[in-house]
């Protein structure tokens, strides 16, 4: 039943990156697999610090289910006993998996900033990295950020058999074994290796338990970890010289504020979303760097279409504004959402640059004629359709699905037949 599961798990990713405070159940019928409809049921609680805690496969007499569950956790997420297994009535799991790190259970920090922190192996596992699930030959390579002493510290990498739910291997890295923090931004399979792209944080921890990565996007430089797909062995680490002034320094936000993508075997493309109310508003910075983190040419900067607006009385947000598809096309949700003190009108454009340099845009402003939207998120692109989420000023939210070429809006974003 799992021979063609990757397309369906893409849909799981698409919804996992959203933001909401309401519990939904989403059912998706992408195609017939093995004579049965493969359905995805997603329970989610879209809060800023949600995380995937389990993946389950259910089998009934006529349908197969893949379920992803997201539950809210606190920012620190290191209190022993805060993990509770999910209780579902009326369904019998085929398999269940909880992300868990046995090596940290009972670990005691030396001179901790957060005196109340403890480790049960579950509570420190934080957000899964944005992007489609990484799947090859029936195995899912699941990559999460992890917490340590009140902030993001490193990562947990797991290889999971999609047919049985068995974890084949797992690897972890964090402040227990190194003097600095890392935030994981992207991962991909290249040949027989899993490449994990992190930002090695260059700022020291403050004395007080202030989350410099989670809240203040501390600066970091590129670090690449390469793992053998079969064994999980760490085969190579590429880390730049942080003293080299030619090394590109990024912000460490891990919600697609900075995209890192492979161009070829020696270079990477990076795209970073920034905000500057005094002069620029929202803008993006594009670079080509080598695996040592060094710029290969001057940065390209693209400014917001709303550059002349007053960005002081407006909503600032850099999360989930960028996307790069498999063909290398870049998508940017360029928006201006004023507060009541602004005299400028709201607006939003989806701006698209193809790999060959062609440009087009879709005006989404008509979707906000009531000026009730404060945040736009780009969640996924699939089969020529783009999934967006909007977060309103009254703290409600919804999904919007549009056609990639025309911008045509589909009336019901939760209709199982759309994707």
C-alpha cells in the first residue's frame, strides 16, 4: 500500500507549515493506490510552536489512512512529563511512531540558564524542517530541530520504514557535544547520502534564558552534514571559517525566512527575506555561495512593490513568504498589511521568477478588500495549484488555493478534490 506514498506525504507537509488556533480534520484523496483510495487525515493545531509528535498508518476494511498529528508545545519544551501519547477511539493503528532520543533521557546540564529544564527524550524535539517529506525507496528521512537550555540547539534525524513504521536509525547533534548552537534549515538526498544544511550560530548565548534563535534570529553561517542513507553514519562535515569576512552570514529563523538549495555539486543558492521599516519595507536577498559559505558573486536584492509605503504602522512577518520549486523557480509573497494607524492601502502580489529569468506576478490584493488580513503564508505548490493560508486580524484563519498560472481561486480550500 505504500509503493506510491511520496505524493501523498507531500500533502502532509503542505498543511504542516500552516498557522491556526483551531483543530481541523482534513481528508485528501489524491489518487487510487493499489485499488484503494489513499486518504490523508490531518489533525493539526497551527500555533507558532507546534510540532509533529507522531505519524500513524491506519487500515480499515476499505480505506488506508496516513495520519499526521501536531500538538502545541511550549517554547522551551524541555519539561519532563509533558509528552502524552495520543488517544484515538474507533481506529486501530497499523503503526505508530513518536520521535524520541534515548541519549538525552535524564541528561543534566552544567550551569543551565533554565533551571527547570529536564529531558524525557520527547519534549525537546521541536519543529520539523519546512519542505516536502524526504522519501526514497520506501523510507522517510525525518529531520527536526531540537531544544537545549531554552533555545534551538541542533537536530534529530530519523530513518523510518513507511511500511512498518519501524525506525531504522537515528542521529542527533546539539549543545551537549559542541560549544555552539545550530538550526536546521533544509535537507535533501544526493546520491546515497542525506545532506543536512544547518546554520552554525556565531553569537554566544546571553546569560539569561533568552531564545536568540527562536525569537531574535541570531546570525549564523552555513554548515553541511552528510549522512549515509543505509547506516546513518556521518560521513562528512563542511564548516566555514567564521573569521573569514567573505563568508555569508544569515539570520537563523527556520520557517523559510532563509532558503538554501543546491545548484550543483559545488554551489548553493540562498534566498533570504528581510524587513526594514525605515527605508525598504520587505525585500529579498539572493546569493550564490560555495560549500564553504563564501559568496561567488555580489548579492542580488529585490525590493517590495510597496517600497514607498509607510512600513512603520504595518504587520511585519518573514515566515513562509518564500518558495523554490523542483525546477528552481522562486516564489515570493510580497505583501503590505497596514494597521489602523496607516493611510496606505493593503496589497499582496505573488511574484514569480523562473529558472531562466522570466518574471510574472499574480495580484492577490482583491482577496483582502476588507483589509482584515494581517499575514499571508505560502505553504505548498503541487500540480499547478498553490496553497496559501491567511491569518486575519480577528485571529481566525483559513486556507486559500489558487491556480499557479492564473491566480484563479478555488472556492473551497478544504475540498478533497482540489489537489
